[in-house]
């Protein structure tokens, strides 16, 4: 094709039988056919030359541009799926609020204002500030901004939860929960795992060795591969669930074999439809049990003559969450005398992190102090220690 004198376009001409000439316009870079009209072809070529960012109307150097660049980066792709989903939610909000603002225009006063505005939700505020620091850090590396104004910025304090489930709360929950949620409670408590990992546990991960049942799992957040011994209180519940699964498989065997590629769900804790729980649906079902517990407690308190304000305060004080069960299990293990490495091997925590949990909760536990005193009392030995003997002998020599 002979080249066109117009930059970026190649043109080919063909003479028809009637003597007229038709022109074929092509994009010089890609060779793509752009039609027979020069003006339309030039317009189409300009659209082809636009970057995806320009085509979407995103101004270079804006927060929108920084977010798009980060989402396409290796740094973002290397994050775990759950972390990517979390970050996307925050980045979408940032895009809605400040997407068109040039990164150069953001000052430390702006960051302070963002921090102050989100102070009612400190966890959200800290996450937004961290992502803004990442975006501006990448902008600084490419010369878009001279300074990362979100760097070394004070984060809001987030008070750690200190609540653990009492045995009375446990009994109240199990009394009101359906069988699937009863098993969920027991799995969360006795395996020390996160709800997402608990909901992914299936019959295929259960094994028995030397009379002990084990649950094999890979934690979604950390990637740690664990083989958790099953507590003797939990084992009968799992055994009953396995019997149910085996019975269900036998009853639907003909249906399953008729559907190529389909098989029965073998989850230990399935949704009411037998499929994996959606996180929000599991949370809703769990919270319904918590609500029934709170109503029963409120009735008892009102019957005892408590005021509305006192009842509300008591219910808030006794409210427990699913995530508190992991902490509860760790504390109960430590109370039973398990070492920090033993606890960490079950929960999948780092040993240092696990020790911080123990240091936070055990010193305030009366049960631990009482157990320590009883051990001391049982091992009273009325003998002079070697140190005292040496000190006494030195005194005599002097």
C-alpha cells in the first residue's frame, strides 16, 4: 500500500470498472482497516492511539490514574484474593471521592482532613490512609509528585477486642442454634481457625491416625498448611456430620451419576441449600442466634428490676462475635497448660503473635492465678535452696 501524506494513515486506491476511484484507509501502526472516508478514518485512528486511561477519560497524574496504575501492577496482583477484594472496595470509594483530583494538589492538610473525617471508623480511616500512601509513593517514584504527603502520618488507634466467650454464653448459643451452626461454633472454638477457613472445611479433609481425628486445611489468609488434631468434644459432632454425608450420598447416588461432572457437596457446615455459605448469609444466620440470646437475657434483666439503660449496657457488655471464639480457644488452651508453640501449631499464628495474645489475656484471668497458686501449694518444699545455703555459708565465713 502506498503511504499517505497524512501522518498515521496508509491509503490504497483502486479504480473501478466505471472509472471511479475508491480509497482504502489503514492505520499505519496496526494495519487495521479504517474505512473509505478520510475524515472518519482519521478520527478512528486517533481513537486507536489513545491509551486505555485516555479512552476512559482519566486525566494523567490524577488519583484515578494512580488507582488504575496500581490495580494493573505486580504489587497488587501478588496480593491474596481476599486482600485484593478488600482493597478494591476502598479504592472504589477513593475514586468516587477524589478521583479527578491531581495527585500534585493533595497536601498534608488534605490528608489530615481525610483522617479527621473518617475518625469515627478508625479501621477504615487507617486503611484509606495506607492505600493513599501506596498510591502517592508510586507517584513519587515516577516523578508525578515530589513528596509523599501521606507518608509517616499518624494512624488512628484501634482498641483490640478483649472479649472471650464464657461457658454460660456457649451453652446459651448452642441451645438456640440449629445443628449446622452448633457444629460451626464447635469448629471455630476447637480448631482456632477463622470463619472463612471453617466454612471451607469438607469431609475430604478429615483423617484418622492412631485413633485421633485430624482436620487438614490451608489458611486462606496466610497460606499456612495445618493438620489440626480434633478435640474429643468436637469429634462426635464431626462423626455425626460424616454419617449424614454418607447417608445423603447413598440416597442420591443415581442422580449424581446421571449428571456428569456434578457431585454432592461434602462441606462440614453447608448453607441450608447444601452449598457453600455466602459470608453475609452466614453472618446473618449467626446474628439471629445472638439476637435470640440477647432477647432472653433482656427479659431476665427486666424481670429482675433493671432499668432500660442498665439492660442496654449489660447487653453491650456481654455481646460476643464469631471472631472472639478463636481468642477464646487460645486462652482456654493456655489455661490448660499448653505451651505457646503448641498453641501456634494449632491456630497457625506466628509464635510471637500468639504469645502477645496470651500476654494480653491471661494475666487478668483469675482462673490462671488460682491454678498457679494451687500448683505452688502442691509443691511446697521446706528445704533451704542452694542459693540460700551459699549465702548463709558466706555469712559464716565473714
